[in-house]
């Protein structure tokens, strides 16, 4: 009788030790998985519709809804503004979200990256130039400028500056600016071109 209790006790201890060891290995595997997550992957897992508070180094911040995730940018709609804003991920100083949203971003995305998620900022800006879309470009250290992207190179764009209510015509252009991609905080698509993404 005593031997039965002894063996049952030993089996219980061994099972508890194995379970504790397995839990420790699972926890370590999860920490390792999370250590390899990029911001892009977390945003992709959140998917469209996620509510985020974007903050920029210049002090600008807005509540927004995630609409698209590209290779190095996100597309959002800011609160009370239906116009799409393309935001380079490197321009973001911080992203605020509720705790549930942050935890959801740690999930595992099973779907492979789609075409949109492989599009770079340059690709999107070249498409807006091709479409002759009216945009407003906010860059570090300067006031936002309204105009049309004439062309987008490997690391910069040419913006023809004109009034928001004017189409891009030679007589309405007030000047031209070369804007490095690294200086861009956001690009807002002004009229009817947000369906491009």
C-alpha cells in the first residue's frame, strides 16, 4: 500500500517538473519569436481598421484608422478627415493604441504578404505622379505644401506647388521643390485618388 502512494507521489512530481519545463521552453520560444517581429509585421497583423494614435517628432499627432500597410509606409485616415494619408514608417515617433490592439499585433500572421505590402513608398509616390493626383506633402521642419508630384526618383520627389483648388497647370504653379523621402512625414491624397491603394 505504501509503495503505491510513493510511486503515485513520484509520478505526480515528475509530471509537474515536466510540465514546468515545457512551460519554460514555451515561454522562451515565445520571447524568441517576439524578438524577431518587425514593426511592419505587427502592423500587418493588426490589419485594416485598427485604431492608432500616430505621433511625430515635430509634435504633430492624430488619431487614425489603418487602411493599408506597404513595405515601408502605412496608409491611414485621420480622425474627421476622409482623405488618405501615406505615412513613411520611419517618420513615426510613436504609435499609441489600446492594450488589446498592442497584444493583437503580437499575433502570428499566417497569410503571406500581398502585393500592396511589397510596394515601397517610392512606388506609391510614382503612381500618384502618374495619376497627376493633387497632394499635400508634410516634411520635417517646413509647412505642408500642396501641389502635384511631377516625378519621384529613388529617394526624392519633385513637387509642383500650386493652390489646393487649382489643377496642375503651368500658369498655376508657384514653384518647385525637391523633397527627400527621408524628410517626408506624410502625404495626403487630396481628391479622388485614394482608391489607388
